[in-house]
C-alpha cells in the first residue's frame, strides 16, 4: 500500500477549472479555496465564506484602525478645547 499525500490541485487543474480565488478560513486562518465547504485544517463549515486576509493580519489592522481613530478624536478634542 503506498502512502498517498494530497498536495492539492495542480496548476493545470486550477487553470482548467478557473479556480484561482483563495482566501482564509475565518476560524484558523488556513488557506482555502473560495467554494470550500469545510476547512481542511479545523473542519469548520465554511460554505464559501472565506476571509481575504488571515485572522492575525485582520486583527492587527482592526487594532490599528481603533488606535488611529482614538488618536484623531483626542486631537480634535484638544483642538476644540484650546
């Protein structure tokens, strides 16, 4: 019996089926295809709902947005008070 390892679709398969849209699982940030029903890593039901960025990158961007918003509000309040 041979050990078979799933290496995913080949480049020619991707071109043939025009499936180049990849994203990330919203739960574990594993790379998945856009029409995946389940994540191959965490088995979460995705149903085609993929994220364009990994969770870590998305969380960092959200934190940065909150920090910048707070700094702008502090600046505006300081400008209005003085």
